[in-house]
C-alpha cells in the first residue's frame, strides 16, 4: 500500500469511525475525536517513512497485479452492495413492506 496509502486510508477510516461513533452510538468529546488521534499517529509514522532515503519497500510485479485486482474486486463489491441496498430500500418504501426483498431477488 505504501506510506501515502496509509495516510489516505487512515484518514477515511477516522472519518467513518467518528461518524459511526457520533450518529450510531451518540458519542461526543474525546471518544468522538479518538479516531483522529489514531490517524495523527499513523500519519506521523507514514510521513517519517516517506522522508527516509532510498526506494523503500517495493512490491514485485505479481504482487502489484494482486493488489490491482483486489482493489477492482473491492470496488465492484461495494458498488453491488450499494445498488442492492438502494433497490431494496426503494422497493420496501414503494410497497409498504418493512423487510421485503426486491423482485429480482425473490425471483431467484
């Protein structure tokens, strides 16, 4: 992933974790900001690693392909989950059913 990936992923992880803490668990104060404190630690170590001389840790060609395809698969699965959720929510609202599945899932 690399140091830049660690900074980016830890930032968005902190955003999602603090959003969950705030809206799902109704937390505020230090528990709400603790994911950002963890992000600051990870970002500090990553920034230190970026400034080190040399090439750093490099992946092989095969490992790079694995990372690429796993990222593509992750995005495809997230898109599919989002589409399933939006279709399912729209169907439930339209037909007044609280926990019913969309037509294309019931047909399978």
